[in-house]
């Protein structure tokens, strides 16, 4: 099988999901899509349909504005508590800039990077500093100070998480922090769901972390762990229905949950009940 993209060790086949071979590293146990997906992967996977076509993406991303702006503000305030300051943030995978707007509302300054042109232009029209392109290739030479790089539910979408985190380290100011929120495949809900877990949805999601794997990767890059915790969030019912419908193709558990969700109005927002989402904050050395 393929070499592990985190620790460069050999892997074994774990499962085949939606036509993709999933490997598990023998050394660090990280799970990932074994195949290389090519240079057009980002454009073909995260086009406009990802933001409005349902499935593993969003049924209507723009309707998430208020929820995501509030989440951005919560993250900003949390990072300020740990760092003791408000600074300049770079939001990776910014989409239309809703999370970034929350950071700005909390007193931070900053910018975002987003490969989808439609979403990028949506944010620019609202006056946000969004750079259209992938994080690996985005031109950030004019950005002198970055106190926090935010990767909220984005690291698992990179073909090379190590390369993405290395880029984050390169743009961070000394003493700056890297915020990562991602899904925990060692969680209770992921464990009981097996291959039917809703986050096993290639080619959109390519990597499945545990907190231990993420810590190990950060450590190899010279990052110091500041804190980590299970994430709490609110989710729009319309978005939940779309995700459950997609996940129910692989899981009877999600099919049953989808039947209950159909009884609720799309506009309602509820606390996310799962234990499978976590955030971690890492500091770059001075």
C-alpha cells in the first residue's frame, strides 16, 4: 500500500469506501486515501456543487452565514484566552469568509485563502481580504505578520496534511499559533459506526486523524501543544439532513437518524450531539 503521508512509514489496506482504497499506517495508525488524486482534485471536488449540491458538502452553504460567523467569533475568543492577545489571523479554506468575519467581530484582523472562485468572490463583495487559490500556492508575500493560522475542518481535505502544516509554520510569526479543528476517528461514534461513519466520505475527505496522530505530526514540525478539547457546535438541520442522507448510503445507523431528522424544519439549529469533533492549538517556537 501507499506510504503514510504523516510519518512516511508503510501502510496496510484497511477498507474500500465509495470506490476508494483506505490505508492505515503500521507505525502511527493514521488512515488515508491510498491513491494520488492528481492536480485537478481541488477544482473537481470543491467546485460550486460542493457548496450547494448536498452529499458530502453543503446543500446551501450561504445559509450557514450566522452559525459560522458565531463559530469564528468563538474560536477567536478562545485563542485570545490562550495567547493573551488579539492579532492577525489567516483562515485557510475560508469559503465565503463567514468564519473570518467572526474573527474580525472579535477584534482580530486578518485574511483568508479559498480555492473556490465563487465563494471567494462572495466574501470579497462583503469587503473581506480573501485570496483565491490553494493554500499551497497562494501568494502571501505581502503579509508580514500572522499570529494565528486557522484550519477549521480543512486539514483532512489536503492531499498532504504535512505540507499544509509546514506552509502554516512558514507564514506564522515566531510564537504564533496554529488552530486545527478536525474529526476524531477514535471517538465513540466513529468506532461504533465503523466504515459507515459519516466522515468516511472520499474524495472530499482524504484523511482521518486521531488526537494522538495529530499531536505526533505537530511535534515533528517543532510545534508545541497549547491545548486541545472536544468541539461543541451548532448545526443547521437542513445541512444535517443532507449529510445524513449521504451517510445513510453506507450506514443503517445514519439511515435511521435521517428518518428522525426529516421530521424537523430545515431552518432549525441544534447542538451537534456527536463526540467526534475536536480542536487543537499549537504554538510555533519563538
